[in-house]
C-alpha cells in the first residue's frame, strides 16, 4: 500500500522546513514539523492520497493542509493550506 510506503520513506530537505513554516505561518522547529507531517500522513484516509504526475498530494481536510511529496524520492516538497 502506497500510504505505508510514504509514511515509512518520506524525507526532508533543509529548505523544506522553512517552506513549511512560511506556508503555514508557523515557527515550528524541525522536529515539530516532522511530527506534524507524520501525524497528517498517518491520520489522512487513503482516498485522500492522490498521485498526479510526479507527485503525491495528501489532503487532510480536518487540519486543512495538503502535503506535496515527490513520488520518486519521497521528499516533502511543500505544504499548503486548503
């Protein structure tokens, strides 16, 4: 199942932490950002995991956040408010 693979393999770049804080208007530490992303990935239903082109889009309506992940490297690209 792709959801489990994403939860297991997702990773971060140095710049993505800044991007997460900018997009969500927060000032999370790297560990807090990682905890939020992991929680969202785990709690989001599989039907809200969408592969489009080279990316996965994981939309969690409860938190109002969409996570974009590269489907080849499993790197977090960005997050957006819904």
